[in-house]
């Protein structure tokens, strides 16, 4: 997707390695490089392919700092496109957030705008922890004016997208735009939704999320991850554990259906949350 276009010419083959498509191998090389003091950025050409490197990411990348008794830090960034594209088929439409969230030692962030893509990437490279940066295949064409001066986004902070009073909508990645589309309809209907892009998928920014819930007392989670065992399920558990007393309605969670993503465009749309579903869910919560 041309994310690294021109880097090889600019930095040379000592810094930019064009490896064979062997995810287990080049992820292991990256982890080893991090152990020696380098700060490698590993690109999975598609997040689905990183399943072939799951052993390296889990047993080595996530755990080596602990299993070495602190002798090694693993300042590695693993990034690449995931999510449901436009008719890319089941194997290229994986959402692997839920696969990696249970691995100890990993941090996970999802970018949704050009501004936070740059800010989160810079923060991830500077972190002493291994960070997985989830990009979405359908957001690469977004354009936005970003500052010329230095800036870095915090890896553990959510972003307040729209302040509101009636319901807290928690979302991330491409679903941010579906939520914003739904918000226009909701405002016209007299609702005042608060929209938060959680950005940090592990750990959750429970400070920002909690302050919002204490204000609105209602929560809707909108994600592209799978319903069973997804980010939404973990987020709902964390909210119930920490903010149960502030809830005036059950937490609703809109997720992708638990099916392989169909190739047919109309069927693909059916598996992913659409703006009208978000509008209906908010109306139901706020009754």
C-alpha cells in the first residue's frame, strides 16, 4: 500500500530490508535486532499474515523482557494493514486485535487519522515495550494537514472525538467514521452522543472512558472486531468491573458477525456494523 515507498532509496539496504515473504523468519530477525539495541519496525504486509509469526510475537516479543530477568528490552514496532477492505476475501480481511490482546507484555494501538497515525508511530518507536500498531486498509487514502513541528501521541490515551451528554460511544479505527456518520443523524434526532476513539487497545484508557461514563451513564461500543472474544468483550468486562454503579442501562456492543468475511460486496457489508445500526442502538439505549 506504498506506506514505505521511497524509504529504501533514502536510507539504503542497511536500514530497510526487503525480505522474503516469510513472516516467522523476519519477525524473529526483528526481535533479535531489538535485543541488540536497535529499534526495528516490522511490517506485516497484511495483518492476517502475522499469524505465521504468532510464536515469535507471543513467546519471544512479548515475554523476553520477563523471561530474561530484565536483561533484554524489546523496543520493536509491528505494524500493518488489517480490517475488512473492499472485497479482499476472508484471509485478507482479518482483525487480529483479539488474537494478540491476551499476550502478556504487548501494547496495542489502532490509528484512525493521519495525525494520530504519525503521532502513535513515533511514540511506538520510542517506547521500550513491543507495540503492535494496527492500521486499516481502507484508511490509507485519508488526507489531513498535520503540524510541521514535532509531536507525539500518548500510547495509552484515548481521544475525545466529540463531547456529548446522552451516551458514550466507544470505538476505534475505521468504525470511528461510521460512528461520526451516525452521529449526524443522531444530532438531527435530538441526541447528544459523546464519541471516544479508544486508540489504545491494550491497556484501555479507563480514566477517559470512566469520566465519560460518569457523565452519560450509558455506553455503546462499536467495533469491527469479532463479537466473540473481541476488543468489545474485553472493554465491556472492564467497564462492568470498574464503573458498574454509574450505568443506567445495559452496555450495548455492536461487532462484526462471527463469520469469515464474504467476498461478495453486499454480503461483506452485512457482516460489518453500519451507521443505521448505530443510530438504532443509541435510540434503544436512550429510551
